[in-house]
């Protein structure tokens, strides 16, 4: 049954029941009949699959038909996949604006009301709201939900940190620079980072952007506010600082040939003092390398400054053509509220599970990477420094803008000024199409 027809039928039936029997309108659910949720997940990240397994354990009538793909492919292929007759009920979303503009995602405002998502802090949902026509983001209707709410920062190898006398997390960018210099002098690679396929250098770049400037102008650019630009003096300082790290030899010489999962393998294997990445790897490190790694939030330019870094939902949406939209929405609500789901989210995803503000964060192992990343998230929340990822500004800005230009910078063929100019030009070109 088509999505709009099914919604109309559900509303008509529940209104009829309420009118004739005085009963409350039933919230969306998966019912009791067999349901096979068509799901499109990101390769290499086990959290969605583990949550779906637990969901089936609790609701045996629901099974998941899962397809997986790499993030770069999802960014390119999502419009086509959402246009198909068998479009996914539930899918990992790389970007929202173009998909909303082309009517490929289901508007979730009805579920916001029926499932009580007004109980969630508004800040959790702001990145998932889009105005009619696909822009700007940050206001308007709800088109997605987060499986959790992650942040990026700096992982570090505890044994290598001890070798250079690092006893606490750096409080300023200058202190971070000094630690990198000591690592290089000791023959230790300062930063393990990937940059093949998708521009992994966007992670240290945006962390530096947060150190040099406020998050609001960056969010305005990502949300496609009128007149917004990424080419600002503060972001130029950040790009220049990144270029300095490159020229100092703080990254692997083969960074442009390193894929994400190669980076993880090499870092876990002891290569690199630091790694810029997201707290979604905290659970992985705690499970496979317990006690060997730590995590800290990106330090500020000056001691005591406002922390700002990437922090965004692990975004999932429902296709406008979904055959089982009610069940998919119920799953998204269950992920946020169910006690077992929240435990899985923290243990496997390593991130804040979100949901209603009165729900406690599940306990974690003292001294674990996850404990450190959750504490960093609390610090970020206190400073109100969350930024969406600069790769999410448009559907193609990561592949057509950031990735090639950052790869050129690593190869010595692009300047900080040229990087920001080229990305801004690509951004404006995409918005004008």
C-alpha cells in the first residue's frame, strides 16, 4: 500500500474508533502481523544491525531485510534508491536537503505528534528539520531521526602518550601542537588519518574550525542560510593550521591512499599518537583494545574558551514510498526509549543515545574510552558548541568539494585559500542548480 494511502487509512480508522468508543487514538506500531522492514545501512558500522536484532527479539513478527553500502556510495546512490518502487522503509541518510526537495523522504511531523517526540530536547532534532523545498535546514518539518547523537574529537594511544610524557589532555591548540612535535621528535607518527574515498582530513579541519571560530556561522553554511559562506577569516586560520600539520609531516605520507578501515586497523595496531574521529568508535576500541586508548574533546585556541566540534545525529529516515512507515517510525522511537536499545547504543555506538531528557545514560565501564567520550559530550553540551558535519551541507559537497580539494592539499597542490574558495564555489554552484 502506498505511504499516503496507508496514512489516510490509519487516521480514518483511529478517528472512527475514538469517535465511536471514546478510546484514545493508538500510536503507530508494528502490529502483530508479520512485517519485513526493508533497511539500507552503512557498511562497517554494526550498531543498526545489532539494534535490529534486539528489536526482532522483542517483536518476533518483525524481521529486517538489510542491504549495506559504503557512505560515499550512499551519498551518490540514495536519490536513485529512494526513487525505486521497493524503496527502503528505513535508511541511513547522508544528507537531507536534496532528498526533501525531490519529495523522496517521508515528512515525520505526524509521528512527532503521535509518538511524543516533543519530549525530546529540541536541540536533538534541529539538524533534522527542513523547510519546504529542501532549504534551509534547522527549521521546518521533521524528516529524520537519530539512532544516537555522536561527536568527534581526538583519540589517543595511551602507551605512546606515556612515551612523550603526556599526562593529561591538552587544553589549548598550542599544547596539542607541542605534543605532536614531541611525538615526531621521538619517532612517533603524530596523527593517523585517512583521506582516500572520502576526505577524512575534513575531521581535523572542522575541529580546528571549532577552535578558531564560533559554530553558528558554520551551521548557517551547512543549513544553507542565505548569504552564508565557509570562506571566513576564522576558517582560513583553521585551514592554514591544517596545512602546517601537513608540512610538518604529522600525517602519514600515504594518507591519500588510506581508507577509513585501514586507518582504524593501523591505529589500533599502534601507528599514530592521535586520530581525529567520532565517538562511534569508542565501543569498538573498548571491546577490541580495552585500556589502550583514550579520547578528549578538541582543545580551544585559548585556555578556558568555548568548545565547538562536530556533533550530529546518526541520521535515519523513512522513504516517501515506504511500505512499512509506521513500523519504521516505531523502531526509531524504540531505539531512543527502550532500556536494552539504549544499552546497546552506548556499548556498541559509544555515543549519547538521545531521547527524552529524563532518561538516564546507561552505565559504562570506569576508565573506558566510552566514559571519556560521553564526558566530552557533556562538556560540548555545556558550551553549546555542536556543529553539523561540513560534508552535510549539500548532497554532493563531500564528494565534489571537500574530498578532492583536501586530497590536493595533502599532495601539495592546493592552498588553504584555494581550498575554501573552491569549496564555496562548488557549494554555490550546487545551490543554483
